[in-house]
């Protein structure tokens, strides 16, 4: 600590403030002090902490990694300044993405493997059009 104080005494004031700010932040993190918004995010199961919690559960063996498949664009429909992009994958895995008209739809994406024969591409489009009325 004495070496750090000696070093700080020989540098300019702007650099001194920057270094001290980093030391305080690193010290706070080392002692387990976290910002209030991170605590609120974990209480509500949302925010940046949610992904880390899911990864911890995966590493601890409490959950399994979801099976993924390649989904390709099945249809893109525009209705009343809204757009739906429906993707189809293995064993009737379907994913629908809703956005503004004219927005980009990828030709393919990775999606969670969820086989379900009760869903259909036309069913998604009909439900989308019905919701826009």
C-alpha cells in the first residue's frame, strides 16, 4: 500500500483521480459490494444478472444446456406497418419474430429445439393478422 501511495504522489492530478477511482471500484468488488441496480435485477429475475445466474446453474449441473437447431426463414408477412418473420426448424420447431415493417429478417438463425406438430406457419400468420385488427 505504501508503494501505491508513493506512486500516486508523483503523478498528475487527473491521472491520480482515475487511478484512485479504479482502486476504489476494484476494492468494492473484492469485498462483495455491488450496485443497487444489480441487486434489484436479481430480485426481479431480470436484467444483466439473469444470464449469469443461468450460466451458474448450468455449470453446477442444476440445469441442462438447451438443444439448439438451425431455423430457416419460412415466411415474412407485413400488415399495418408491422411485420412477422416465421422461422422453421427440425421436427416442426417454429419461431416467430415480430418487428416494424421493412425491418431485416435473417435467412437463418439458431433457435431452441422445440418440436410441436400443433403449431404451423400459417397459424402464426393468422394470429398475427388477427392481433393487428
